[in-house]
């Protein structure tokens, strides 16, 4: 039985690490990304409501 060249061992380990990172980012970070996007969406919605309320109040004050 011939020994396996060091290049193939290093390449296999590197490929396993890359695939591990891809799987981790794909499946296990998904909930974090979704919650961050949900939080951002809520912040934008709150900002739009605040801007609407401020505009409505400014129009009301200007038309008094």
C-alpha cells in the first residue's frame, strides 16, 4: 500500500474546513440574519411612522 501524498491530506482538510464554514453560515446563521433583518424592518417602520406623525403635526401647526 502506497503512502498518501501530503498534498492530498492538506487539500482534504482545507476542503473540509471550507465546506464546514459554508454549512455553518448557510444553516446556523440563518436565524441570526433573519432576526437582524426583522429588527431592521421594525426600525424602518418606526422611523416612517415617526416621520409621518411629525409631518402631520407640522401641517397642523402651520394651518392654525
